C-alpha cells in the first residue's frame, strides 16, 4: 500500500511529494528543484539522496587523506 502526501520541499520550499511504500520506504521528491530522498522507515538509513544546491559534507580531513 502506498500513502502519498504533499509537503513543502526541504530544499526549495515548493511543493514536494512524499510517498510511503508498504510502511517501510519513504520517498520524497520535488520536481521544481530535483530534490530526492529515499529512506528506510525501519532503520532511518538513507538509501538514495540528491539535493542540488546543498553543499556536501565530508568527515574525512582532505589534508590527512
């Protein structure tokens, strides 16, 4: 079973679609800015993510790597 919600996009604030599939996968996407987040609801782990305009964060120090 799939549940669909319209929510504000976490990236741009426009309308985004959140789909919850079989109470285990949450997929949030926005057509306006191409935001995507696919997450496991049971573990909270991110399966896939893409958010243009948000800088990535790296925990590895590039000097020591």
